[in-house]
């Protein structure tokens, strides 16, 4: 075998032994089909783009919460791993190099990637500037990489609507309102001051969130005075809250009112501070008929 042939054989052997580096399968909307959609409501603003053959990319801003970005895949990812966040310059933006920005964790399932407020806002800025954020990740099989491109085409008009939606979001959300404790001074039961503001907020939220199915209103008292008096005081407190919600437009059939006197203190009635905590009405919003008997 001559030297030239020997070298060719060696080179071919080395190439065959080298691991193959496969280019990631790319998913993204074309210039003709790229479209941003906005689903606005007083409780959330959802700005999203369909990624053909992959799923959706979504910016979600809910009332009382920070912005998040997530990917919704039509097929579930089968393993955890990492994703690389990149900035890809569109073809018409010559002279700009692609950049790798960060590496983030993935989780199994149909929503493999969720980014917090910092990265979600960074994505918005890049899209507004006409750039193309991209996420490279393990896909539906362990050895197969995918790249999901987020197109800036038609983004700015949708973004203007998104900003308008955000400006009109309700100032709170279910997690912050589902449990409300209203505290009272000794022997008081009428709705005054801060209690008015809280109940107004609750009534407005209940009107907006059609998933709220029931409201439980429980009245309590401390142990100062006669037991019978405390029972009546806890009833008056709970009844006043119930009536205020009803007069604010809440369907009476949604409300269950109960009163417990001094029998269920939050803390021992051992000092004035503790007694103030026990003079209360507890309002709970629920989205199922499952009632926590410990409350």
C-alpha cells in the first residue's frame, strides 16, 4: 500500500471514529406566518406566538405578579437538562453576530422551560429591537437537540396592546386574597377604615374571577367578657361582613357565614396583643367545594 493511500485510509478511519455533532432541529414561524396574539383580561395579559410543529412561546403577566416567559410543547420532554439562551440576528440585520447569553435548567413535561421576570423582560427588549431570541434544548428524546426561535415579526403592534393590558390589571390576585383576616377593636363589629378597603378589593376580585365558587366568612372573639356576649359579638362581626359583600354585588348563595365566639383562638388570650389577634373575621375564597375543616 502506497503512502498516499495509507493516509487516506487513516483519515477516513479517524473521521468514522469521531462522534457526530448533529445540528439542532430548528422550529420557528416563517416571515409569512409569524404572528403575535394577545389574550387580555383584568386578571392576566397573555402575549403568545405559535411555533409550527413545536407548540407556543408565551409571555404571561398575571395580576399582582411579575412577568414570566414559558414554552408550551405539543409533546412532553422526557428528561431534565439545560437550555442555552441565544440571540440570533435576523437575516436582514447584517453585521450582527449571534450571541449565547445564558444556560438555564429544564424540567420534564410539556412546559420544559419557564423564565422569571428578569429574563422574560430581556426577551421582550430583544424582540422589540427586532432581534430573534432562541432557546436550544434537549427535545423529546435524550440525544436530540431542538432550537426554538422566537420571531420578532409583527411584535411591536402586539406589544403596544400588551402594555395597555398590563396598565389595566387588577392590583391583586387569588393567592393574595384567598385568606383575609379582618381584626377589630374590643366590642366593635361594624365595618370601618381598612376593613372597608379590604372588603371592596375582595368584592371586586370575586366579580372578575369566575372560578371563585364559594366564600366562607367566620367570626371570632377574644375571651374578655361573658361567653354569651362573645358568641353574639362574633356573629355580628361575621354578619356585617356577609352583608357588606352582598351589598357589593356578591351572590348571597356563594357565602357561608359562621360564628364561633371565643372557642377557636388563634393564640392564647394571655395579653392584649394576643387578644387583638383573636378579635377577627376570617374570609376564605375557594375555587372548589373542598373546605378545610381546620380553618
